[in-house]
C-alpha cells in the first residue's frame, strides 16, 4: 500500500492506494497550530476504521504548500510507518520525466498535477485546479511545464467579500440563471461564480491559442464540478488528479533511487 498526503491551504488529504485504485481518501482541516499528536491520532483512527495495519503501508509520499505543517506531518509519517516519507520537492524532480519550471518556486501540488496529466495523456494539457486558489498549470506533450496562472479560488473570493466588507453576506457557490441580480445573494453569485466561468473559459482559450490550438483541459479540485456549464471545456474532471500525481512522484523517484543503489552496489 502507498499513502499519499497532500497538505493544502484549507485541508490535508490522505489517500491510501492499493490494487491500482484509491482504497480510502480522508480529509482534515489544515491547522498548523495543532501538534503532531493531533494528526497522528486522526490517522490511527482512520486506519483502524479501515482495518489497515500501519505495517501494510510500504510507501508514504508527502506534498505540502503549507511550510509550517510540513515537519509536523512528516514527523507523523515517520512515527507511524516504517519507511521514511518521500517529500515532494526540487531534490527529487530530476527523477521525474518532467521538466519543472522554476523548481524552487512552483507549488508541489502543481508539479503533481502536471505529472499526472502528462502520464495520463502525453499531450499539451492545461490542468485547472479548483482549490483554495484557482490554478492553471500547462504541461506539454513532451513533458515540460511551460506556464502557470493563479487566481483566488471560488470559495476564497466569496469569503473575502464576506470578511472584508460590512454589508455583504457569505453566499453558496451556485451558478445563477441570469446576469441580472435582483438581490445581494444573486449579485455576488453573478460577480464571482458567473464571472469565474468567463475567467476560466478565457484563460483556457488563451492557452490554446498560444499553443497553436493544440491543448486539452482537465479539471481537478474540490470545486471542479461547481460550475456545470464549464464541463464542455474539459476532457475529464478528475478529483483525485493531485493525489495521483503525488503517488506517481513517489513511485518514480523510489524506482530511480533503487536503480541508483543497485548500480552502485554492482560497481
């Protein structure tokens, strides 16, 4: 079994992979103020409920875009599982069939998205990740990350209006039927949800134009199905795409490291 861990700004996602499928996917809020024991207890409980022994987990892979949480969760993995966790970052990018743009700057989740899309399609692809941030990661058919764009996520945009203005409420993320809002809730949904439909379409179309029309699009993230009118833009909507990429990074880097060890022993 392989355990992939994706530390995001809103949630930490744990995925348990075996027999070529995700057996379990668990989620808990990202809270850097919580001690390692908090997360260790949660993981132990999940494994107990799933009837999985920690010793059955042969590989753990950690991706994080929240630096204060990285050592906390890394410590949890080191304590609970026998293998040392593989931490996604620039040190292991050379083992991947991917040319990573600005390796010390790009988010590890975006690298995971790009690798997952590349291994799945082997075509020019823009991955649209609907998370805390709305990100667009472009990977070419020959395995190069050539560009990224980032905007506030849907929930982030709505929450910012609620927290930073005196009279605007926090509203559900729903696509309005009209561009003419007759109340405050509709007005915000039009500005954010309908507005984001236009933003996403434009950036996908602009990306395709800059790649001479040769570019598919795939969606991932917790809100990837929140704007149903965008479904025609995507060849696939894959909620587990980031976890798939983290898993692949772990498997590929582990294979390369083992091959390197074998070569040194043979010499």
